[in-house]
């Protein structure tokens, strides 16, 4: 897969609106919107060259739900009541079970951290890469991230050189898994799709990129290493997305307060 193919698109579609709901300047059009939200999709482009690297590994994989093309059973994301993990490393859930359910839980939790505001912060990004990815991909990924997240790039998002937002304009990128599906599984590898929704943007009074929402599906190739599931590669695509509702948009103060007061979850199958 080359860096120029179209399998890694995500968070690049913004609603066509005439004005900013936070009362700031008018949005600069589709091209400027794309430049802002590219940050949460750039991870996909950076590792597109190694995506699905293990598909030809020769492991004996089986399909979830039977024959190819068959719909997954309702048990694919039915709650089991089992806790996903008992520990965290670098603030990220770790120690997932060595089975299908453990792979699903790992994929859901990794989807959250890989499309988060933390990936923009230099120190935090290093922790994420070393905790989430297989060891032989870590060094190259860190180098690529450092080259991508330049001071100028971050400044265009309203962030400083360390990826931190201004006190009154918090940057938001939070992902919520809706469901998971195992598409292949063996004792050493697993392919899991995670259907997600999320919110992203800047919660500031004068921002031209207010917090909005999107829907996407992340496909993760996992490898069992160091007694845990680790990411070998992943990609994203838009949707499936429901018909938009008619909810009234919150103002900047309400959005910023919600981001600061409501924490995230540890996701299990």
C-alpha cells in the first residue's frame, strides 16, 4: 500500500455551514477545514506503507460469523460482563486476554487513544507509540510523527510546539467506540474493526473550527506480543453514519466545560 492510496481517509469531512456556531469568524471553506482535521487522520497516512503487513504471515485464521461475506452474529458486540483488563500502562489499558474478546477490547481501547488529542503532544505521543504498537514499528513511527507534527503544523491548530492548547481554547479529539467485529483470528494475530463516533475541534469563543462530530470505522491488525495484544497496523474509513439529528449546538463555554468535566472509559466487548 502506498502513501497515496485512499484507504486511510478519516475525519476529513466537515459539514457545509454558513457560520461558526461559537459566534466567531466564518469558516474558511472546505479546504481550510480539511487542513485542520487532517491531524487526527495523519496517523493513518504515516503508517499506510506498513498497513496490513501481517496478512500474508501464514497464520491459520478463521472468519467471524462463518463464510466470507456473511453477516456477523449478534454476539459480535454483545456485552459479556467481563472486565477487559486489570491494569494500565502509560495511562492506557493493558494486559488484555489472549482470546477473541481480549482482541476486541484491545482494539476498542486503542482506537480511542490513536484518535485522541494526546497524539499531538510530544511526550505523550512517545508513550502511546511504545505502549500500543509492536516493538519493531516503534522507532520508525516516532520518527515519522516527529517530522509530521512540526511547530508550524501545530500552530495552525492553535497549539504550541508541545501540542498544548491555549487555556481558554481547549483542543478536543475524543473517540467513542460503538461496536467491534473480529474479521479474522488466530493464536498470534487478529483483525478487528471498530465502529466509532467522535468529537473534534477547538472549544474556543473565536475559533473558526468549532467542535463537531463524525463517524468512522477503524480496522486494526493486532499481534500477540509481550503477553498482550499490540497494533501492527491500522487504517480508517468514513461511516457508517446515521441521519444527522436536529440537536441544538452548544456554545463554546458549555463544550469546554463538558470536555474538562467528563472523563473517558475503559472499553470491553
